[in-house]
C-alpha cells in the first residue's frame, strides 16, 4: 500500500504580527504551496493506477529475483502519453512505492517530483523509448551472470525455450569507442543514444564492464526477459563447462518466444505474489 502524502498545513489567519521563527516557517509553507501549485497547473496526465502498481511490483520482483540490488531500475512508457515515461526517483528498487514514481519526458527531464534526485542513468530509458516505438518497458541492471558475458566474446545464446528472445542476438555496447575513459555509467543523452543504437531491434544489450539493458512490450514482458536472460547466462556457463552445447535454432527461438509471450501472465502473477510475501 502506498504511503499517503501528508497534507500541507497552513497556519490560521491572525491579526498579531509574526515573530522571526514564525515568519521563516510561514515562508517555507508558502514555498511548498507554490511548488505544489506549479505541479498542479503544469501536470502531465495521471497514469492508470494499475500501471503504477505494476511498476512498483516489478521493482520488488526484480530485487527478489536477484536482477537488481541497491542499483538498477525499470521504467514503463506512460499509458496516456507515449512521449513520457514513468520511472522511480532515486531509490533502491525494493523500497520503491507509488509516491516515488516520477513522470519523465523522452529527453529524461522530470515532469513531476522535480524536487527529487533522479537516477543518473535515466537516459537509458528515454533514448530507448525514442528509438523504439514498440518498446513499452525498459530494465537496466548489473546482474552478475550477465556481466560475465559482457566482458568476454562468447555470445549469449538461447539454451532453452524460456530464453527464445535471445535468438535474435544480443547487442553489445562499448563506451570506450565513442566516449573514451568514463565511469561506465550512461550519464548523458548522447550515451543513451549510443546505447539505444547498440540495442537496435533486439531485446537485450550487454554493456562491457557494466551490465545489461532489456526492452519489452510491457512491464511483465521486460521482467520476463530480465529473469530468463540472467538464468540463461548462468546455465550457459555450466553447459559450456560440460562440453559442446546445442542451442535453439533461429526458428525454434522465434516459435518459443511467440508462445511464451502469450503465457507470461501466469509467471507474472506468481512473481508479484512472491514479492508481496503472499506465498
Ligand atoms: Zn548501470
């Protein structure tokens, strides 16, 4: 359940002059009220409540599944305006509530919760939404099994039907090529654009020395891809230690993806209940 915002308290009118402490308190109240007024008059459309709930749930699912830890994030395109997206303001994913969800434009400027600090790497989301009209949800993570594949040339390939979405290949992003020596983070629109180019039309892009980003047609599809990309990476490392590996063919991968996309609701319901502590 999302925490209720506390209403702004305004002192009752009175005739006697305010002392210094009261004047300062009064100014603070007026500043807060003004900020609220700005938000009220220049406010993006309210997203559907169920979309917000799913985004909050997805943050918790990704933590419960070991995809994100204190860092990493998931966004969803705004259901009322495709030129906006929803992403939590800076907070560890497992702690995100409805009140932490901000609306951003596709240049990754906050349109709500402007007083909060945003994730440094929010440009990943905005630039992928710009480049890919088909994408409705984006996840960025530093999952260990995926990072292992980021730093070697072995391709991440679909080992079984659950990861058929890898059959289209995986993008690779090398920050050094365009940006030289960096702290590895996608901290500017230009870096976000290059990352979106590396993703191309694929579901996943691996980022050397950093992590991975995945895109999907909805929150649950993106979460499904994050979970099974990470599992596939772990199993592929095991299988390669055992010997030659037979991967899904392109046709098998395409057919498996089409089937999985239709039954994702079953897994999504389970993951949400699990992350909510209901089972
Ligand atoms: Zn990152």
